[in-house]
C-alpha cells in the first residue's frame, strides 16, 4: 500500500469522525429538539442522545419545556373611573407544543411579553379602582384566560397571572386615606349610638321593674347608701323620697297657723302645767 492510498484512508476516516461528532446531539429531559431537514419540519428529537444529518442538511432548534417566569414591566393605565395608576404583573407559562412554538411565532417569549402588556392595559382599563384593589383574584383569572386564548395557537399554556403592585398618585392616596378615616369615624358613631340605645332600653326595663314593685325602690336606695358609705366620705347628702319622710311630717307638732310648733310648746288639745 503506497503513501497516497494511506493518505486517502486517513482523510476519509477523519471526515467520518467529524461527521459522526457533528451529527451527535444530546437533549436534556426538559428539552425537545425541533429539526428542520432541508427546510421541512420532521419529528421531534429527544430527550437523550440522538443524531442529525450534519453539513447543513438538518437544522436543530432546542425548546425548553420548563415553566418560564415572565415579569411584565409597569404599565400606566387609566381605570374605568378615570384614575391613573401604574400596574406590573408576573406571568407563568410553558411550551406545550415545541413545533408550534418554533413555526408559528418568531420569538415566543417576546411575543408573550408583548401580548401580556397590551392585555394588561386593555383589561384593567375596563375595571374601576375599587375593583382593581378589592377583586384582585377575579382580575387575575380574567387576565390569565385572555392571554392563554391569544397564545394557544403558538403552543403556549399560560398557567398563572398575578398582579404584583398597583402604584397610585400621591393625591389619590391622600384621598383614600381621608375616605378610610371618615368611614371609621362613621362606624364609631354608629357603634356609640347603638350603645346609647341599648343602655336606654335597659334603663327603661329597670325603671319598669322598679315601678311595678314598691319595695324595689327602697332596696335600691339602701344599696346606694351602702355604696356611698364604702368610699369613706365625711359628708353625705341623700335625697329622701316623700314616702319615707311623710310619717315624720304627720307626727310633728304644729301651731294653729300650720307652722311647726316651737320646741317645748304644748300639743293641740292639751293643757299646760
């Protein structure tokens, strides 16, 4: 075997080794290989080890099937009640059809981001500020449904859409603070009024019970005296009911003109000495 033949064999072996290594590909478990053979789409490759035809015959595009977290930058919106606010959100989506993600859209991540921004502005513009702040869960579900419908032809499934933050102008924040303060004052006044109504009703019931039992007022009077006496006061002034002092008035000696008789004067109908 001459030198020329050996050289040819060596060149062929080198070319064969280069072709083998060029055609060897590995895809991870979470990846799929979309292969175009002479420009035509063929079956998916992977995961694991697979071969393609090198030298430009086959072109491989790897697609990640894991869930992608996409943060939507703050969007300035005008709510349905003409309030300006800045809202940002986060979207979780994944590719469920790698072939459509390559053939139906140029850059599926950028396309999903743009769809999310426009949908965020359009959907939140139909809600009022109170709905945006109170019904966050309902709005998230509505955004997820709209974005998922628009990205479904691209082989993308939107799993979750969450509004992260709502930034309001300082003037609106002050107005909302005043509204909350007024609301709390209203509640406090209502609670105070309810307490007065309940207290007056209880007092009315107590007065009705006392008026139905003649001895109840006397017992209440004695109880009040005991309570006052426990304070160790030096001077106590007590109002006495007329029923208590009437017997004393009836036995007090009186003169002919009706005034109390002087001390030591004889009673009416008696003789002195």
